[in-house]
C-alpha cells in the first residue's frame, strides 16, 4: 500500500470527494483512494513516451497493481502541448488527468490556475526547491544535460558545447524538440548559456550559441530518438543524460556505438514535475498515480532507465533505494544548483520571445 492510514479515525473530518482531496487522508485513507480509483477504472495521461524515464515499466506496473487502464495521448508531445490540452479539453472525458512537464512549465500552469493541490505521502521528503509550497506540482525525476554521439559515424565525439561548433559536425547536432515548448530542449539552451558566459538570470547567450550553431550549418532540426539515431539522421544529440544513456540499451545489437558525456563547460541539471489537472475527469486515479510515482517502487523504476529520482537522497537514508541501479548513474562533479522560479520564468519568456528570430523554427 501507500504507507497512509487506511481508516478514518474517530473525530477526523468527513471524507471529501476525490476531486477536492488534497491528500489521501482527505478521502478516508489510502485504501479508500484505491477503491475510488478502481471505480473510475481509467487514467488519462499525455506525452509519456514508453522509452522515457522508465514510463514503460511505470505504466505497466500501475495497471497490474491496481487494474486501472492507463491511456497515453500524444506520446511524443511536449510540455507546452500538455498545458494546451488541459485548456482545450476542459470538461471533456478525454482531458488529461495528470501532467509530466518541465518544472518551468509546471510553474506556468500553476499561475494559470490549471492545477489541483495534492500532497503525496512523501511530500515532506521532497527537497523544498523541487516542489511548489502549495503542492500544485512537485518534481519527480531528472538528470543532467548531456551530449550523445554515435562513435561509429563520428570520428571524434564532442564533450563540450564549444566542440559542437567544429566544422566536422556540419548537420549533425540535434536535440529533442524546440526550447519554446519542450523541457529537454529548453534545458539544452540553458546549459549552452552557462557554457557561454550566461547565468540562471541570463539565458540569452544560449540562444546566441544555437544561432551560431545554425549559422555554421551544424544545427540539425530533426528530433533525436532511437529510430533517427539508428538511421544515422541524428548522430549527435543534446538530451537529458537519462535519455542518452537509455539509448545504449535501446540500440544494443545495432551498428551504433553510442557514447554519452556531460559537457564540462555547461553542466545543467533540472527535473520534471508531476501535476494533477484541476478538472481531471478521473480525479481519484490521478491522485493514486502520483502516490505510485513517489512510492519507493515508482522511484526505483526511474533508475532502471537512468533517471535520477527526486527522493534519491531520502531513499538512500531510509534504506529503500535500489543501490545497484543507483550505482550506474554517471558521476557529476560538485553540487548541482537550480534556477529559482523567477529565473525560470524569465528564461522561458526570453526563449519564447527571441528563439524564432535568432534560430528559426
């Protein structure tokens, strides 16, 4: 179970409807939440590729554990498209119940009053900088911006942003999505900014870097994924380290020789947030899904595909961490720093304002 009280104690408030619940206790405990979610029988998700951060095992595990069907709409979608779907399908049965978005996009959705406050059982264990104080969103997993490279096609793989400007990489350097709507690409621009004199307060040098990359002909606009890598269309990819590392397993047995490095001149870490649609058509299943993702089972499943669970430190301390899986994560020098909400908001606004005219679509 979820580690919450399953029974209502004498004198406690009367349970509320799942759509109004701000914790499992509000509906009468974890067992009551499970029963309500099973009655709904369905969970609407969006933009969850099965090959991303362990979602294949998480979806299958949730369905098997609770008998609730998980429907994934637009599996290749990006963060901004998720937010747009919440607005577009409001009041409809097909509306997303839950979101998985870059935390800058989660903050934007919270400001638009699109999210329901809900405290998972492990809420207090989530570091303060990784969650909304009002529990409208909370980071679940993350990683570092990295450079993946097919050594079978690229003679010398780059290990820094500066390297990516070299003439031998003409037409080879891609990333996943556009920074105006995809969290992974937004992070790549932030990392490029840090590598080129920028800061958390100034992402413009990152935009300027990609403009130079495009001008010299090295920027490749194709989305990197295992299929395009195997075909040689995206031999160099700037992505989260857990995506690039997962390609090692996905491309095993092919001619691809995939190498992954964290650029030494632009180390940038960020996490992806979970959130519940305020008007979720399946509110109990939505809340149960969040409990599952933050449980030790869900957090350890992130590690299978190299994503860093947000509760890694807490789980290491309480003995629930899968140490063998955690040991596979690449070592990163120093303590990661994270932009605050104001810095993220400013950076996203700058990217949306300046990206198209500097780099194009």
